[in-house]
């Protein structure tokens, strides 16, 4: 009859590995979020409502010279979106058993968000420029990022709204009363509320001419939240690593 290994030798290593990965993913997410936001800030729009000079108009065919400078932020955004999914997986692993239904729903929303956003950005960097250089202009106006009423903006709108929803679903996971988890809860809740208020207000004010006003706001909110909570989550995972390594300290 074999002897059963102590519970700590079974449960702690997987938990420790997940928390360790969560720690590094959190740090990377915060770093890439601030880099992406910085690049986007220095890539001002050259069409639509926020354009101030040298604006381009429909059918947006004179944009060949804008590659790659207007597209660099998308590469960073793709990396950030994939890190976001990985972060949600780590949050799901961190969640107590009774709260995993919420983190699981959040992970589903995160995957939906990633499929929409990564696909959206990859089309821009892999389809638009080659098509223009080869004189294949059919459908470009509908697909290009420069069209404030185009498919690109619509997919970003729903993609980043799904990201906000994913973070909202993760709120019950952080139920501890310490200041870090409390801050994470309120940031996730506030982010979603602000996104919904912005969507409703801009839709009422501008109707079908909302353009990319909501897109700029919601992606900025999500990126700022990923930067701030990335730092906070690294603290959460670091503490969890310490608890997994030294179970006797769980009561402290």
C-alpha cells in the first residue's frame, strides 16, 4: 500500500507556477500597455473628427506613405491583447473554486475580444498596404483604419468593450479586504461603467456620426486600466507566490 504525498507537495507547485507566471504576465502587460499608449499618443489621427491638418478623406487611397508609422502601435496592441488573454488565464487560476464561474466567463469575453482585435489589426498590417501598393483598391475604404465609419473602428469598439466586460467579470475573484484587491475591484467596475456611459452618451449626441470618438476613449481606458492593474496584479500574484511557498504565513 503506497503512501500518499502530503497535500502541500501536490497542490502548491502548480499553484506556485500559475502565480509566478501571473506575476511576470502582469509586469509585461503593464509595460506593453504604457508603450502602446505612448506610441498611439504620438500617432495623431489624419482623418475624422480629431484631425486638425493635412487630413485625408474618402476613399482614403492616398495613405501609402503612412506605412509603417501609422501602424506601429498595432503591433504593440496585438502583443498587449495576447498578454491580456494570458493574464485572464492567470486570474482564472488564482480564483477560489467558488468564484471560478465568474473568471471563466471573463476568460470567454477575453478570448472574444482578442479574436476581434488581433484579427482587426492583422488585416490592417497585412492587407491594406499590399493592396494599395498593387493598385487593388476595391473595399479599401470600408476596411482601412482611416475611415471613422468603417469596419476597423466597429471591431475596435466591440473588441475593447468585450475587454471591459472581461475585466468586470473578474471582479468577484478579488474578494479579499486588502487595499490592493479592493483597488482592483473598483478599477475594473469603474472602467466598465465609464465605457458604457461613454457609449450611450456619444451615441445620443452624435448618433450614426459617432465616428471613432468612442473607440479612442474605450481603448484608452482599457490600456490605462491594464497598466495600473498590471502593477497591482503583480503584487497580488507575488503575495500568492509567497503564501504557496510558505503555507504557514497564510494567516498573516
